[in-house]
């Protein structure tokens, strides 16, 4: 993919450019005629537009169904799928003869060390992985002993046991006291485990008093590995059970709940979220952060694809930082995903290749070489692919202009043209760029928006240099309707 010069040599695009220029000129005249002065004060005015619509909610934080996922929810109403699932990476945990998946076993070492260091007398691994067939035997024996109702309270049917995930382990005192008994919870080790397991990615899966939610009676010995992030977040928010953590749609409590919300930093560094209203405009802003000064640019993106929007900050000091959004609100502290000269780059963020499950970064250094940085882990960027030259000076916005399911790059030229570079969906380009507008030199920021004019709608919300917000609907390779959605935004740094 070469530079942009070829675009000017294509008669067809010039014609398009003139047509868009006429439309845009008409709009600008309209905007000027309405003579809306920017509102006073630091907080931009809120405009309630007349177009009826509903906000486009994030996908719910559905519990993972993949039994190989560390956060998979397994209980009496959610069997493993397939029911005969067997993990591929089981290891002998601590040489105990009990097997766990490799990551869980590694963290179990830390947990056991921590318990020993705390002077609890130490822990022992009593029961780990159980196959479908083994669980069938365990369950049948309980049914024979106690009858089905009691068996269901203390044991799982085959295909319904967390032990079959390779992520659950029953622990006990190293000296064997209170083994698989509720009194373990009152021993030094049991008390320590309940208070500290999350620091090693484990949770006490069946806590006391939650039988009506988990379906199981109190088992202070049954630990489930869910990973450090999830275990820590549950502890921090006071969620006692995985069921409660995943229940309903916790992302409705996230700091950013919709792709139509507008997020912006004001000159004093307050981070504000302007919630999209069903009526089509923005509601009263909510402060969701502070000290957001020193930004070159920032982005709202679900960087780790967990269904909750995160923030990606491109700082003037050259760092690219991730602030992970929590389902219940607020953000993590900064997770550095890139270091070096990111302040020298012009970037756009989004899903650039279907080969990656996470959104990535496309951008260029002042030399104009366009690069794609795949995001392979939902965390740090590790490598780049050169995908173009001659991009110096262009403004970049990733959006699916032609609605073919693959994002394109919309590039603003110094002369105010808006060019569409069609993406091929797998990290590169296809076909020739085309001009899709002119007069865009007066835009300070272009923010892709989802659902601002109703479910499924897509648009580009543009911040003009004189502080207006104008929403441009995206169709199928054509512009949809345009409408002003705010004024007085001149001093705000919009998150793209
Ligand atoms: Zn257990």
C-alpha cells in the first residue's frame, strides 16, 4: 500500500470529493447560521437530540462457557461442555499425586508457601482433578450411601464438577486434622486460606451461607483457581461467589457501559463520561477519573475482550498504558503495554485483524511508515508489522466504512480530504483508497461511535476546532445523516 498521492489522480474520487465538499459546505453554513456559542465553564453543554434511539449496551459479562477458560463457571445448572471434557495440561501438583492444570499448580505452590510462612502449620493437597468417569464413581457411591438428595448437596454429578476442569483442589491441614470437614475453616490454615487465597488466584468456591446460590454446602477446603485478576477483583468488590460475580450483567455497573458513551478529559485532568441517552444525546457527565493530564491521545477500547471497556492512554512521556475496566466500575492501575517513543506516533486503535481476538494498534512515526501492532494477549504489545509508507501527516481513524465486517482506515489529509483505505480484515489493505469527504481539516478529533442513534447504528462523532460535536452516520460505504450533538467542547480531550 503506497502513499496517498495516487488518490488525487483518480477522476472518480475527485468527483466524490466535490460532492462531499458541497454537502459539507451546506452543513457548515447551517451550523454557522444557528450561531450557537460555546457554553461557558469547563463542562461542555449537553444536547438532547430529537432522534429517538436506545444506547447500545456492551455484551453482558457472560460467564465463560469454554471449559478450558480459567474463569469458566461450572455449577449444577452449568455442566462442562462437552460433559466429558479433559484438560490437556494436567501436572502432578506438588508431587502430591493430585493433578491440576499447569497454571493452577504453579500458583498452588505460592499459596502453600504463603500458608507455611504465615505459621499456619502448612497445607496439603487432598483432591485435585477428577475425570468424568472418576466423578461418576464418587457420585454413585454418595447416592448409594446417602440417597440422591443428600448426594447432590455434597457432590457433583459427572460433567458438573469443578474438579473435572483441573482448576479445583481440595486442601487440608498438613497434619490431616479436620480433613474435608467444615472445622477446617476454623483452623489457622483455613482462616489464612479464606483471607489470602485470592492473592494466588484462588477463591473459596463454596463459602459459608451461600448454599442457595452455589448449590453446595459450606466447603472451606474446596479452592478454585480463577486467575489473579478475577480472584482479586472478586475480593476487592466483595463478591463471595462466582455466581454473583457473573450474575445478570455486571458490566452495566462498569465505568463505561456503552460504545455510544463519550469519554473526555477536561483541562484540569478530570476524566468524564458522558452517558449516551436513549433519546440520542448525552446525559449529565460522571467523573470517572482524575489526573488525566499529559495525554497525547487516549482511546476507549475493550483491549482484553472481556466485555468491559478499558482505556488505552498514549502519554506525552512515550508510554502506552492500559487501564483495565472492572465490571463493577473503576479501572485498574496502569498496565504498561508499550514503552519508548509512542508519543511520536500517530495511532488509531481497533480490531484490525480477525487473526487476533483482541483489538490492536495501527500507526506511524514521523517517517510515515505505517505499522500494525497486533495485540496477542490482551496485555502488552510484542511486535509490529510494516503495512504501508507515505502516511506522514495524516490523521487516522479506524472504522468499517464499507460495512464489510473489516475495519478500514479513514485518513484526514492536510488539505482536509478524508480518504478511505479499505482494510482486508487480516491486517492489511485491499483495493485502492478513495476520497469520501472534504472540509475535514476543521476537525480536531474523530471518535468512532456505536449505537448513538439506536441499536446497531454506527457513526463518527467529530469534534470541530471551534468546539462543536457533530455526529456523522455511517452507512454501507455512504454517509448517513449528520446532526450536531454538542457544543462548547473546545477545551476537552476526547477519547477516541
Ligand atoms: Zn472439592
